[in-house]
C-alpha cells in the first residue's frame, strides 16, 4: 500500500511541477498588479479558469492528500526509529570483572614522553603495584 501511494505521490509531484511551469503569468509582477489594472480587486481581474489552472488545483489537492496519507501510514506502522536520547546503551556484561593484580607485582604501562614539548617514541615501562591508601576501598 505504501509503495503504491509513494508512486502516486511522485507522479503527482512531477505533474504539478510541469503544470505550474506551463502556466503564463497573469501580470508582469506584483507591482504591476497594484497599479492601473482597472479593477477594484487587489491583484487584478480574475478571468475564467483555464484547463491549466484547474489541473493545478486538482494536482495540489492530490499532493496534499498523498502527503498526509504517507505521513499517517509512516507513523502507524510503528517502525519509527527512536530518538537518539531514547536509545539505551548496550548492557555491559557483569562477568568481565578481573581480579586486581597482587600487591608487589609489576604491570607494563605504555608512556609517551616529551622533551621540550616534542613528543618522543612511546615506551613500555614496568610499574610496581602499590597497596591502596588507608581508608579507600579496593
């Protein structure tokens, strides 16, 4: 259903563009409409509706109907993507906890020294594991 409606909508859009571009202007411009048109109306006298103006009206009405129908169908399907704030972070596994290294063992740490603001090549150095300070939990 939605594919058929989308196809009709695209055809109506293209038809509307062609019909509007085929019409000739009623007056030179808006300034010409306010002066010397010889009528009591603001935008000049209105002639009888031509085939192109009727086609424009019908195409515009169909455009609005198909646009409204497509938007209703899109929201009713329930396939809407949640907003970025509604997305939940993926659950982390709780079994990934590793035991802390024993006190006194050494761990390799990679550092990048700099001399006079110039970065030097990265180095791996061993660091002794220290016990936590008193009053803090492990």
